[in-house]
C-alpha cells in the first residue's frame, strides 16, 4: 500500500494486486458513492469501477464485461481490497 498524489487530487491509497494497481479517486457524479481506477502494468488507460451504494451492491466497470453487465474481475478485485 502506498500514498500518491493523483492528478492534483487529494492523496489516495494505492494498492497492488498481482499485475494491477487500484487507487480510489474522487466521484464525478452525484450517483456514485465510491470510484476507483484499476490499471494493469503496461496498460495505457485504467478501467473505472464505481459503486452506487455504500454496501457495494450496485457496481459498474468500464471494461467490456462490465459494460455488458456480465460481472467482471475488476469489481471483485476492488471489493476484496476495500471490503
């Protein structure tokens, strides 16, 4: 776990899980309760995982599986780290 300044935002906790880096960011919409960036080593753009409730029951991800509502590993990964 580390603390980093992310694009002029507040200092966020950053976790590493395997080849992935997970960092919490500021929410951009009123409907999001929590928002995370999940990036893989060497990837150009991170996936965005958002939770609409504080229990984590309603979650979304910007990856192809998350967009099609199939459930994705990124949501499961964030839940395991921040549960």
